[in-house]
């Protein structure tokens, strides 16, 4: 992503193991652990991440066995107005 012009790439994950693997790659300017989903997602989502990103991408986030009806609403809290969100299941 850096070679495509993205200067600051923040990695967010709910898994300590994935954050460890991300740290080893040395491509992120910042890594943070977050908890996604749940009925109280608006209050649980970190204020420091709200309206922060122009572009967000997620891979392998959704499992068929554990749908989270609020997941996308929570993820959209992190985007700036007119931001882009791309995901794969």
C-alpha cells in the first residue's frame, strides 16, 4: 500500500496473534487492538478512531457462523465523510 501512495497505514485487529504477525511485516505506521460487534458498539468504539480514516479495507472479517448485525455500522464510524470501505468475507 505504501508503494501505491498511502503514507500512513494503520492496522486494527481484535486478535493479538494477528497484530503480532502485522508487526513482523513492518508495513504499518500504527497497530491497535479493537473489539468489534456487540449491541453497545457505538459506545465501545474508541473515540480516537472515529472519523479518522479516508479509506478502510478488511479481509476475512466475516464468518458465516457468527454474523454481527452491527459490524458494518461500527466500522463505518471510523471513516471520514465520503470515505471508502472495501471488504472481503
